[in-house]
C-alpha cells in the first residue's frame, strides 16, 4: 500500500483509505467506466493505485487529493 509521502505521519493515508474517501470501490470504478472494473479497483487496495490512475484521480477529484496534500511551508522573501 502506498502512503502519501511528505505528509505528517498522522495524516498519511494508504491507498485503501483513499479509495474509501473517493466513495468506495464501485464509485472509483465508475470514474473510469468502462475501462476499469470494480474488481480491479479492489486489487488496488492491496497492490496500490497505479501511478497513471492516481494522476487521473487527482485531476478528477482535486477536492480529495487537495485535502491530502501537506501544506507547503512558505518563506517570505526580503526585498532587496
């Protein structure tokens, strides 16, 4: 299972938890209809979400993946 890297440990989620946040196996499968069957999404829970599919999910559901992204530290730049 893949962990979202760069996040505080308490906020890291594995791929199964991400699929749950996206609405579950059937809901994720419907995002990829007709190419991806629910059985394939179920396998992602154990083997991990393939990178290409993860990128598609990020584009389709930025609301979910935006919430999983660790806040970037901002550094103010001094005027020269």
